[in-house]
C-alpha cells in the first residue's frame, strides 16, 4: 500500500500535513507538485476516485488562480478544459493531495486523515 504525498514545500498546510504523517509513522512517497505536476489522466482518476467535483481540485487561494480570473471560468468550462488547466501548472492544484490506492484526500483535515490512515 503505497501512499503518495503530493505537496508544495513552501505551503504551510503541506508542511503541517507532512509533519502529521511523520509523527504518526506513516510511510509515504514525497512528490513535489511543481516539479512533478500531475497529468490529465492522474487528475481525472483522482477526481473520479474522490467523488469530489473538479472545482475542489483548484487552489482557489493561489496567486495564479486569481491572476487568471478562474473563479468564473471554473463554473462554465467543460471538464476537459478544466483538466487541461489543472495539468498545465501544479500551482493551480489544491494541495496537499494524499493518494492511497483509490482513496484520495484533498487538503489537510486532520480528523479526516486520521480516519482514513489509521
């Protein structure tokens, strides 16, 4: 059971999540989202497996999201267009993302991670 921890090292929430994983002795593969950005196929699989709407995978508080005025675009674009956008730049993707088999956790909510990982 391999766990991927997709994160951005300068993100405070990602650092908090990483520390939580380490403190709970959970082994993971550290994957930096900027250097190893997710591709369309991965993103599509994660979205389907998570049961979350594609909009939940956007980093809505990020500078790039705001600069590109994506708030309205996300509401009217096709899933294909949104997948292309997410795959184009790791900074557009909400993080951290934890991938464990078909279990996908987006963002860090300690109680949710505890329930799914312990």
